[in-house]
C-alpha cells in the first residue's frame, strides 16, 4: 500500500481518483487547491498526483517550491493542456511523469503503479489476469475470452468490467461508474451504464436475462459475483 496525495480542484475528478486508488489498496488524501497541496506535500507521501490548473497556486508553482525545498516525492502531472511546452516545463521543474486530460483511469493506474514500483513503494507486480466463471480477462492486453473463445468488448465495456472486478464483489453505484469509467460529473443523468451492463451480460453471461455474475442491486447499481451460489 502506498500513501498518495491528489491535488485536484475538480471535485468529481478528485472523487473518482480517490475512489479508484483506494480500491487498488492505497491510502489517499485530497487537496482542493495549490496552497493546500503545497502544505500537505510537506508530509510523507509516496506519490503526488498534481493538476497544473489549480486555484491559489498553480501546479507549476507547487512543483517548483516542492523541489526547491528538497522534497523529492515522485510527482505525476495531471494536465488538460496538450501543448508540448507545458509538459516539458513540468518535467524540467521535476515532475516524474504526466497524463493529459481526458485520460482513461486504467492508463492512469498503470502510470501510478509504474512510478511506485520505480521508487520501491509497491512490492511485487500488479495483477495481470482475472477470472469469473468461464471468463478470463488479460488486464494488460485488454483481452477477454469466454470458454476459450475471444470476446470483443468495446473500450468502455472493458473499463466497466474492470471497474466491477476491482470491487471484488462490492456494489458499484451508477454515479461511481459514471465518474470512473466515463468521467462525467455526478449531475449527469444517463442510462449509458445500464446499456453497457446489458451488453456485458449479452457477451459474458450464459443467460443474459438471468445473469449469475453481473448482478443488479436494485435502486443502487451493480456488482460482479465471481462465484455465484450453485443452483
């Protein structure tokens, strides 16, 4: 387990990052602006996720002052800016890596794990495979097989499946899935989660009308049961 600081003023994005990182087993603290982030980063963290566009102090200033103070905690920049000059500036100020918004949560988690392994904060390799029933998921290759036959999932279907798998049987609310998989704010009302769940069931369940693995939790959301009770 690593201790991670997320410096991000977008509340929905910060919530999604915190939730996903905690599911991965990390301890997470969130700072909503640059001043708060700079103060918090004086503590002992294994990694800082730092947005560049922040109120009070921008991410460049935060990064510059951290490095000037001799704090060498790895920093992963989160930026909506696509200009190469901004990325180069961040790296020259001492950032260790970057992702450009909008980013996929799986890409970000992979970058996080790579940085933590590089600094020795994570022991062992992350899981590469997962299974339930006769479904086999290769997480690194983003490939799925059912009964040894390849199953074609869209990128969002695969991300939704992984979001359910990571909860290890716990319930995922529709709002959580909307935030994590699609990056929409909680205020967005959409049936896209239900539509994608229906497609996952069609492709991965023996009887989509009576699913045994991808289960509905009425009025809440969905959960994935790896070992359903025998009929």
